[in-house]
C-alpha cells in the first residue's frame, strides 16, 4: 500500500459528480490512504447530480486545515459552484496550496481553484465549459486528460479518472 499513512481530504457539496468523488475515494483507500470527506457545512449528507449515491461527510470545512492533509481532491459536477460560496471551503484550498500539498481538481472542480486564486502562472485543465474562467484566473489551459504542474493535478471529465488517480498517487508517493 503505497499511500499508507497519508491523509487525503475530498470536498463534497450538493450536485457533485458521483464518479469524480467515489472513484478517487475508493482508489485512495485502496492504496492505504486515510480519506476524509469534508462538506461546506450546509448539510451532513449531500446528493450527487443523478440524485443517487448520497455522501455523508465526516465534518465541515471550518473544522479542518489545509496544511493538515497530504492531498485535497475537488470533484466536479455542479458542486464546485456551491462550494466556492463558502469561505471555509475556499480557505481550505488556499491553505493546502500554500502548504505545498497535492491539490487535485477534476471537471468543474477548477472553479474552486479560480475562487482560491491559486492558478496564476500554472498549467491546468478542466471542463471545457470553464476553460475561459481558468484562463482568466491566470492558468495556461491545456486540453489533456491530466495536467500536472508541481503539486497541482487537474483533469477534464470522468473519462480521465484513471490518469487523474494515477497522477495523484504519483504526486503523493514523492
């Protein structure tokens, strides 16, 4: 188990993309990481876009620090648009980046990176629909299944999950 002893935070909010939360969740656990699901505080249980696979979070963003994890994962769907309205969710992302932690966002998860103002001078990818938002936030947008820039890992859509998970695991193993 290559990630034994590593702490991974995954952010959750209403209308998350089910595959983009659950596939990394189980993949990180499979590698031995301790995975914590963190919500905005608007609920303790969130439904995905399809209304199935509810996620019960372990706690609220206000109770966590970005420097206390080894990696922070932001799934997509419409959840990031809701997440970024909560100052503690944005703070958590800023702290993780500032502390040099692995921060990974897939699909619309890039909206959280924009709101946290952590994309300036970085290469990144995300959902095609937020390409302009990411560029306006200072990123060089690259249309690829996964883009790694230092400790920042980004992907575009659920089809990219295998490459996304491999990149997160590789970044954590360093």
